[in-house]
C-alpha cells in the first residue's frame, strides 16, 4: 500500500518505490464541479515542488495544479484527455494525472498526511 | 427642466424613495465621495430635445461630401445590403440584449451565433469559429497571439502584402512583448516566395498572409502551409469573405487560422465601424481560441439548446491567464453577417463573387487601355487590382475626389517605390456606365 | 427551433443580385478555386425573416424586460440614437485617408474630435482617442500607452507589474497581461475597498500602473482614491481608470481630478448605446498631457483654419489599435446621447442611477445578506448566503427571476462575494418597475425557505429548461458541419 500525502492546494501524491502518482483530492474535485478538461503536463517535464504541473477546468472555473513533489514527469494519464469526468468519479484513484520520479523524498515533510489533511479541510 | 430625458421619476416618487433609503436628499447619497474630490461643473453645453438632436446629427452628416462613387477598398467594401438586414438586426430583442450569460432567456442570440459560427466554418473550411472579434486588423493580432501561445515561439513572419493597417495593428499589439515581427516585401504585388523561404525557420510561430492581398492579387497558400508545418509553425491567412464564394478556402489550403473583416457581409461602411472580425481555426486549436464560443447542448428534457461554452478560456474566469482580454465583441455585426450570408445563400455568394470579379476585370481592361496605364501584377486578381500610372497616384486621386470619385488607394504611403501605383476596387454596385465614366475621367486627368 | 440550415431547400434563393452589364471574365485557374460552394443557407426572404424574427422572440432585452445586469449598465437606448447613426452609413473610412481626403469628411472627423472634447470634460482628461473598439480594447490601449510612456523614459525593463484589486473586472488583468505585464492582485479589505496597507506593501518602483474601477465592482466609491494615486505616482506608476462604472459619477467626480492618468469609457454602458447582444461597444481612451505623444494614430486635430485633419506620422505613437477610426456608428449614438442630455441631463442620470441602486439595496436588505453594508453608488451587491442555508444558490434565484420576466442580475461576480447577486437598475427604470422586481426578489427569498425545489426547477416558462453546460464543454459541438 502506497502512502498518500496532501498539499494545502489539494493535490495528493501516492509514493511507492521513488515514484509519486499525483492527482487532486476528492474535496477539490467536488469544489470544482463537473470537470471538463485536464491539461496534462508534457512527458519528461521536470518540476519543482509547488510549481505549476497541470491545469484543470470545469464549466465555471479554471485552476492550476501544483506539483506536490519535485521531479520528472514519467507518465501521464491520457485517459483524461477524452474522459475528464474520471477525476470527478475517482479523484484519488483512477483520476490520477501524472507519475513523477521523485527527486527528493525529504520534501514529503512539507505535505500533510490523510489525517492532517482531513483536519485541515475542517478549518476551511 | 424641459423634460425627463429618460429619467422617469416624479418628485413625489423621489421623495418616497429617499424616505425608504433614510436620507433627505439625493446629494446625501454622494457623501462617500470626499468633498475635496468633487468636480467642478461640466462645461459641455446644455441639453436639447430629441428633435434638435437629430437635426444637429443631420447637419454633421451633411458636412461630409455625399454620393461619392467608390473605387476604394482596403478592407472595407461598398457592397449591397439587403433591406431585411436592417429590419431584423434592428429588432430590439437582438440589439438591446447583452452577452447571453443566461441561456434560457437568450436562445435567440445564442442560436444565431451558433448559426454564425457554422457559416464562418463552412466558408473558411475550418472546424471552429468564435462569436466575433472587433475587426480585421485586431483579428490578425489575436491570431498571431494565439500562434505564439500554441507554439511557445516568439517570431511572426508577415507578408507585407497583408493590409498595411492590419500590420500596423499587429505591431501595436505586440510592441511591448518580446516578439519579433519580420516583414517580407512583395514583388510585383505578389508574395515573394524566395524571400520568404530565406526567413522561415524553426523559430517562427506563424506566417501571416492575405488572400486576395492588399494589391488584389489572388494566391494559393497550399505550398506555404506544408512548408510552415514542416517547421512546426502555423499558417494564418487573412481572407475577404465575399471572395470565398469562389476562391479556394483556407481549410483547403491547409491554413491553421483564418481571419478577416466581416464588414463586406451586410455591414454599412459607417466611416469605419462597427464591423466585425472573424476568426476560425482547426478544431484542435479550440482551447486557444480568443473570445466567446457558443456550443450545442441539451436541456433537462433532452431538448436542444445553446450556451456559451469553454468559458474557462476567458477573462472573466481565467483573468490574466485568459486566451484574450476580449469581452464585448461585435455580436450584432456578426448577426448581420449571418443574415447576409443566409439571404444571399449558397449559390448567391458564389454568383456575387463572380459578379465582383467580372466588373473588376472589365474595369481593369478599360483602365489598362488608357495610354501609359499598366496593370502591376501578372497574377490573377479578384475585385481589386493595381495599376501603375504615368505620374504620381496621390495627386490624381486628390483631383478625382473633386469629381465625386474615390479613384483608388495610392500605394505611396505604404510601399517604397510605388508612388505611381493605385489599387482600384470594383464591387457589384458599380455599373458599366459608371466604370466607363471613371475611365474617361482618368484618361483626361492623365492627359493634363 | 430548427437551424436555418435545417430549413434550407437546395436551389432556393433569398436575394436577386444586380444583373451583370459587363462581359464574363475568363475563368480563374482551377487551383485558385474552391472545390465546392460553401454550404450556406438556401432560404427565401420570408423564410429568413420569420426565422430571425422568431429567434429574436427567444431573447430578453432592455426593450422587453427589466435587465438589471450589474456592471453592464443596461439603460434604455433611445431610438433617436439609432436614426442618428444610420445617417453615416454610406461614408467610406478610406476616403479620409486619401490624399486631400479629410476635406470630404469634415462632418465625421469633426464629430469624433468633438466627442473627444466632451469625454475629456466629463472625465477630466486632456485628450481622448476614439479608436478603441470596446472597453477591454480601451484597457489594452491604455496599458500600451503606459508602456510607451515608461519606455520613453528609459524604464521599459524596470517596469514589470500592473497592480489590480481582487474585485476588478477580469478584463483588467487580462488586458495588462496581453500588454506584457505581470499582475499583482491586492485583496479587498472588510470596508469593501482595496486594502490600503496591502496596497502600500505591493507598491514598488517596478510597478508600471495601478488599474482601478471607481466606484468598484461592489458599487462602492473608494474614499482613499487620492491617497492611492499619490502613492502610485511616488513610485512613478500611472493610475488607470476602468470606466465601466462611470455612470455613477458624471459631473460628481472627474477621474482626472483625483489622480488618474489614463481612462477608458464604455460608450455602450454610460452613454446609452445599445449592447447588441454582446457588442459592438466602443472604448475611447482619455489621457493626461504627459501621455498625449503616445496616443494611437491617425490622430484627429483641428487646424488653424478650423478644419479637421489627420496626423498619421507621429514618432511617439503606439500606432494603430484598429484599422480605421473606431466603431464610428456607436460613437455617433453616444455623441447624440451626450448633446441631447447635456450637462444637467448627464448629472441627473448619475444621480438617479445612484438613487435607484440605493433604493433596491435598502428594500432588499432585510431579505438578502449585504456583505458590504454602506451607501452604494450605481449598483449593489448582495450574497445569497442566507438562501444557501436552504440549499438555494444565486443561480436558482436568477432562474426564478427569468420565469417572472426579469433578466437576472449579474451572479457570481465579483468573485470575492460568495453567491454574489449584483444589481444595477440604471436611471431609466421607473419606481414601479423596481417595486415589482423587489417584490419578486422577496418572494424568491421566501420560497428559498418554503419551497426550495421550485427554485431549483426554474425556469419553467422558457422554450427550454436549464441546459447541460458540462456536456457542451466536453463535446464541443460549436458548429454544424455540412
């Protein structure tokens, strides 16, 4: 079972063997409403933690998605190109957006655990 | 106070409203404005009645010379405007509405814009059109900015036979950005393909061309599309919509983005506006389109309806990251364009294009028969062509104005070495008799 | 309703073209021609007239419905303005640009020049260009003027930012971004204006301009405006005035007097020209003296003999922002509006616009949350937060209003107000119309408590019910291909 961490901007990363699967939280997906488009990052792109990784649009909103960890994009979820609704249906699983080869796992300390994130949501 | 001037309240009503608000005077409502910031009285004249206003406007219009016979174009064309257009676009339900943010009570505007987008797509042979831009020049600039975004590059190559005003607008839009604009001078009124090949490379975001160009020359850009695409850039073509009744469409040539001015489609000359700019592109570029786009959908009962769509591209949602800053566009003029295209219709637009060219070809032959007058370009032309005169065109045009004729657009202000060149435009409105008269006057003027 | 293309019958014609009186020209080479005639409609004139007449009946408009769309100033558009603009239909703009051509266009050039003077008086500016084609186009033109000003002083590289409040219209940051600037957004303070302390912190010598709407999109006049402009000027930043809300202050405050250096005005809002279902608008830009050298060209000037001339080769100019002289027809309407109302009429328009907005604000305050409870200018912004407790959103109230024959106010803007309902009645509405609207708004508030489902179901009286916007955005059916 991979460990999951959350950012304040509502991204998550699931870490397994140095690779992080990245997406947005169920809370964020719900807040955005029906998602109509996910602008996936380019393959091979390197990002720093909290840099813009991708973008997401719903009917009435557009948001940037920030990289929860630094590293290189090694895989993107092309299914979202044609079926962005997957993010609504399964934000924290099938709605993943990219795999990042994590540059520095020490950065995970800048993120929240599931319990911390749930507590954080209650403060919003 | 001579009348209400559209403020309907009686003094009694004003008193009731002030009481409801809990203030004693209207002036009190302006208390949030610090006294030291208050304006000195306006110095503009006192008001007048509607009757006097209209008389004043008539007097102003009367200060322009009436009834000129036009042989000028340059982006605005003196075409027929069927009467139904004024009446339908003059329906208050269209012209006193605004942007259709609430689709349930704006289906009239929304469906009309969807039909407009359809007409522009079919005319240009491309997959997506927006709901209008401002004019032909700003449409060129928007297309260029779209190409900069799509390619991530910062160089635009422009054929200088593109309308000089549009090129100036493009330069204005881009002057504070880190973008290089490279212009290729035309040769004999046509695109210089050799000169172009020398500057096209993998740093070019887009090549901007025009058909027919400012000289009136018709071209086929199929080869350029292939060339630009090989280098990873986009091809933008500015086109004259009436000519698309017969000319090869941008889509058929492989053009990525087509733009143009829609004035010729049912909008009056009106001293330069309002007209509308159109922009159409390959469907794959839809997310980078500027401005409003109307899309088809269904309501809760599965009934077809139309909405503004992909609004997340736009300034009211994406703010500084929007694909454009455009908000108000030229919707009513686009509606006039749609009504024009629908009324003239499929075969009618083709016939109108042929008629324009026939008239222009007749005029071209008549003028070229005058001693000393030559046609500048060897390539085919549409309803504009360029002649070179035995003397400077500017003085000749100035003289002809006094005869009530706008004889053409001299090229001296726009191109070096073309002091004697004149672009002449002939639309379907010019009769053989008028053209013969024009030729006679021109010949006489050249003999003096 | 069917699309016009679905009503087409092959071979049907709507217009008879003028007969040709010249010989047919030799055919063009095939490679220059399109393979197939473009698939336009094929309908008779009557078919077409019915089609568009019936389409028009599916619109709400100012002439048919109260249209209190906040920020858009949907005032009545006097009919004489339409007749006035039509007088100018035949004039070709290129005539004025021909050698000696100005002489033949003294009426139109003179009107543009005079309109510039009138707008300069109203806004307190030194010169106005009438070229910009809409409000956002004016914003971009204005920010390009700012850029040219800084560049001329050798500060192009230094000036990187434009400051906007978070309550600003989206066009402000979009226009500044297109003109090459990065954006700094300053939050709104609890008193409803840009937070003065945060603004001070945001200001550095790298700021090129501060863009303000005043009164702002909450309908509030910023009493610190002079202080803000003084701070901006101390950093050599220019003050930009978004004229979207000018209808509130004509004759009361001149933006030029309180420190603004550049302004655009929306003729289609303040000066009574119709909105056209989305345009055309017109966005003339006024500037202070220091910016005159950079104004777009051609510039219209009055020479020593009183003749209007075009100046087309000015070295400092930012160039053309439009192909010709702007949306002339719209400006003819605005000009007629200004001379008809005159100085007293314009002041009265602003006074009654402010009176009407405050009247609606006070009457609805018991029923809707008013997040910034103070005297407003020409518009007021409520929140549907009370109704949200019953699961009713601003959009539900908007749709209910449609059923009752009202165009909804602007909803969900400004973004800083949750469930915003932004009401701008304008001066042309009668007390009776507003009272009836207020009653329906009160009914909506009551229904939110008693029968929220009825609000969710609205509208029921329109040709269509609520539309699936998600489907539209995902499927992108944006034209009907032949």
